[in-house]
C-alpha cells in the first residue's frame, strides 16, 4: 500500500478540493453520479484499508462503514447536515468527523427565496403553459398568484440559513416571525440592521399568522415530521410552504392530504421524503399547480460547492494529522 494516507471519495468533487487532497493523499473516487451501494462502500473501504472517508448526505455512515477499515480515522462530509453519520459510534472509535457549516447559508437562502417566489407567482406552472402552447392571450384572471411584498413571513429555525433567508425579506417589506429553540437575540440584532423587527413566537402561532412559511431546522428526533396534519391544517389556505431543510421534517402523507384538500396554496420543496422522490409518488400528482420540487440543490452554486469541497478536504486532512477538524461535527452536535 501507499505510504500516503488513503482517502475514499463517494462522489466526484470540485477540482479545488480534489487538488488539495491529492497533494497529501492517495485518492480513490467512486465514479458514478449516484452514491455507491452501502455494501460496496464497506467492501471498498476494507479493500483499500482506507484512512479517511469523504462522503455526503446520501451516504449512510453507520457502524458497518466505520468498522470496514482498521485504519479509518477521519471522515469529512461535504454538507452542513451530519444526520447520515453515526457520530456517537465515530467518537467511540476515535474517528474525527467534519462538516461544512456556514459556507452555504447564503446560497441556500437564495434558492429558498427562488422557491418562495416560484410558489407565490406560479412560475413553473406559467412556464409550462407557454411551453405547451396554452398561452393564448393576456387575461385579468389568468395565473393569479400571491403578493409577497408586505406579507408575513414565518421562519421555522432561525439559525444561519434561516437568518440569511429572513434578511432577504427586507427588500419586500415583510413582517417576519420566527420560531426557534428559544429567543435568538443575536439573530434578532443581525436582522435589525436590515430594518427587520423579527418577532419570536411558538410554532403554532407562527403557522396561524404567516402567509409564507420556510423551514430551516436540522433533522433530529424532535423535528422529524414536525410539520404534520395538525400543523398543515393550522396554516392559511393561501399559504406557501417552503422546505430547504430536510425532507423528513414534513410528513409527506399529510402534505398530500393538504394539497388534495386545498389546506394550503402551494408547497415548494428542495428536499423530499423519500429522496430522490419517485415521479409516481402521490405528491407529484400536484406539480406544478400546487407543488414545486427541485433536486436538493440548495448549495449548488459553483462558488459555494468549490468552497465546500475545500473545507471538507481540510477537515479530512486535519483528522489524518490527529487534529480536531476546523469544522468539527462533534463540537456542533455537542458531543464530547
């Protein structure tokens, strides 16, 4: 085997990150655009006796993966989320885990805002009418949407991405509500600099009052299906629901009922449950009139993905040196 540490990548990555790894490591890359099967991942790590794993949110990193190579001592995921990695098991084995917080907040907020606008103004539906030759003339009642300006925006989870999303409401003179684990004074102060007087309230009140609701919570046990039948029924029938967090935050079956029953106007999703969603899934019956879906592209800008690739490489290299990664998932998850 090589004297250099061996790193296995579960996907091709932007060149800047690859170059950094190749300066210090022997790099092996899974060549397909779809993630390697779990059994293959285990077998390949064992075959290579890999020292590090460079993965992403589509890869399940469980005890079988963690035990595959006796040399494994560093994991980097090119994502903010780390719910796909068994952090406790990694810590027990002395394997460092790094992720990419902060870097994609603005880019994901941009995408979330595009989804909000698409849902409010029926952009995808309108494009389809033009494409399909159904645009006959201008009409006073054709494709009526919702005004975004001066509406009430509800942010569920006022962390980095939620705060960036809320900042963008300033240009539309929106009232901003937020629910969080508690009052986020730092975020409120940040938003005040943009002329936004963000008001904290409980989730139920937020759903009652907001015309637009955007989800920005991590996936934990207490956020799984946090938007279910009861929550969807509380929302205004003209409300637009945006999700750029994790698909499992919304109960997909309840969302089907909500769209079928016109409990809300529109759902605009960058994440789904399951993911990827099957074109024959019941939710897709409502696209594009009531549903807009993008394929988990919140951070998919050239600049941001390149920066994420480098951050992940830096996390991996730090772990290989026996150092704490500069962006440690353990620290952010409160694991000591």
